[in-house]
């Protein structure tokens, strides 16, 4: 066999393996009511920790994070806000609608949708934790029906650098409400 054919066969094999790996994380179709329900496995390009921790993308597959735990945490000067399992502040987008994310494309590069990693639950949250299906088919966690996001500018737990950003981004309270803009 010529070197050209060997290289072509090897490239074809690698491409097939990558395609199968990507297809293997698909969960098939489902009807979603927005209620907390078992969700798809972690999105392609992320890791799915079993301990409820949040993970970040491992490749250029898009910016998103996943978790299965929402927690209430008191922040100095802000009161109680919702964080993910790692303590990163979670936000609501003022242009979203209940059970519908309007943050896609470039927006989702900066404001990472929080994807369900298993059945999402809440500790210290009063509002209903749920899941919606985004236009790309991924399962995004909601609180009181509002899609949740993590801000790329928050580089460590406890930061709230996205609070009040552009007058449309606000940390979310345990009741699912947006926090008051900081001065």
C-alpha cells in the first residue's frame, strides 16, 4: 500500500473515531417541560464530574459550564445570591424570557450557559430548579424558569464582576429574582 493510501486510511479512522465520540454524548429527543428532570450527559468538550463541581470547556467546542448543584451564598453588600457547586456567582439575563434563553452566539462566549450535569438540585434556594432545552439542543439549568449563566470575567469563586453589566446582567437570588444593581 502506498504511503498516500496509508495516510488517507489513518486520517479516515481518526475522523470516524472523533465522530463516534461526539455522537456518543447525544441523548436523543425528549420533551422538556422546564421541570427538574434527568438531563443529558455533559456537553461535548466538557468534563462531567460526579461530585457536582462545575467544569469548563476542554476544547473549542463552545463556552459553557455544567453543574448539578445550585447553592445560596451570602455576598458582602449584596445579600444572598445563587452560586454553582464551585462557588461561582450565577446570573440572569434581562433579555431572556421565562423558559427561553436569548443569549446565543457571541453572547454565550462571555456569559456561559450553565448546563445540567445530571438532575440539577438546589441547596438554600426557594425557587424551582428546572431545565430548558436551548436552540442547540443542550440542557440549560433554570431557576424560577430563568436560564442561568456564569460570567467569563469571574475568575474565582465569590466574584461578582458581571453584576449590573450593560444594565442587563444581574446575579440571581435564591428566589430566582435579579439582585439590585450595584452602585
